[in-house]
C-alpha cells in the first residue's frame, strides 16, 4: 500500500496495454485521459505548463482525484502536461536521474555502492533499485513507495551524487505521456511493482545527515560571506540576482530561478515587467554544465511567482 493513498493498480506493460488484474487496459495517449487514468487509481494530479504550474494555480497543493476539477483544468488548458505530487499525497518517493548532468554515471556509482554494502552485510546481491521506472526527456524516474519514517523531503544531488535528485515531501514529478521541452514524451519504461524505498538508501541518508527540504518559495539564509544583508540590500534586485547565481548549480537552476522571481516580487517590490531583465540575466549567467538554461523557463518562473504573490 502507498502511504496516504490507495494502491496503484498498474502491474505490467505490453506495448501500450496495461495488464491489470488479468484484464488488458489501454494506457492513455493524451495527458487529459492520463490525468483521469491516474486519478481513478487514487493518484492526485494537477496540470503543468511544461514543468511549471500555471499562473494563479497553487501547483501540487491543488492536486486532486476529483473528475470534475480535472475536466475543468483540461478544458482550460488542453495542452497541459500532467503532474503528480510526491510524498504523502501520492505515497511516492522518486529518484530523478538527469542524464544531462552525469545522472547515469552517478546511478551506476550508487548501484555499486549498494552492492558493496550488501557484501559488507553478508547479504546476497540483488537489484536494490528495481522498481517502476519512467523515461523522462533526458533521464529516468525511479518510483518507490514512501517510507513511514523518516519523512523524505526534496533534495538535489541525493547523497552527494550529481545528476540525481530526490522528489519527496513538497515536490512533484511530470508523468507520462507528458511532452518534455526537448520534444520527447515521458513514457513508462517498466510497470514493475512499485518497491518500498530501499532501507540501504535510508542508511545512506542517515549517515550523511544532509537532507533538507527545497521548496520553491522557501527563503535562503541571508548570511553572505560572514555578514547579514543590510536592509537596503533587501530592496536591491541586483543583490537577489547575485544571491541566486551564487546558490545555483547544475541540478538547482530551476529552483533558484523560482526563488529569485519570488524575491524580486516580494522583497524588491518589482512588477513582472521590472523583474524580467533580472530573470533574463539569470538565464544568461547561471552555470549550465554545458547546457544553457532556457530564458522561457526563467520567465515561466516569473509568471508563477507573480501569480502566487500578487
């Protein structure tokens, strides 16, 4: 059972057909149909514009299984992608593997670490990370059942590994058959049973003691190089731009863009038109590891922040 929801019924995939309790069910090819498909199986959904919640919506906070609400959303935004909140709303905790940022190399390293740990414990080797898996635009989502304890929050560079993020409490993932910005569709690679979050991974989490929540609207500490920000700095948009650039790295660029947009509106008191040049500057200057951060993504963050804070 998922924590906080009913069990998802999908067990196996054959082409685009799902074998469910002995019956073949066609997996939907549109996001609207998929939203109903997930909702009927106890998984709350909400619409996203690419990867970002639509303006004047509350994102994963509004996720629902209510058919009337879902129908209204997709009448308003027929091209919307579909997303599912992670953590307690769905009972899912997800390892997000980003192939653009060495995620597959990190995944191989993580698998090797886990196998060495099994040897240390004198346990027979097994596929610790075997679970339901989705292809994303540039990587994989490994979907696990959330543990009862501890509550796992969203984090980047899971246990210090580049290209692997954890989506837990306070997060969400875009799910098949959504369209990735690179033109590829998300698709289920495996409808294997959803495995419990591995205890060996929980051991790694406890050892590192570095888990912390990353919410888009969470503030950052004001301490910078040994001092607190002066009140005058809080109204200076250039200050917030530099703070975001200092904090951003591969794997956190989108979160930091959301944070910057919120700070420009909430602290610097800018209008969206006034804030736009700073988001464009952020997109141009943020480290990319060889991959540019799209200006369109930064401006979507600004639209979302304005809708939430105005």
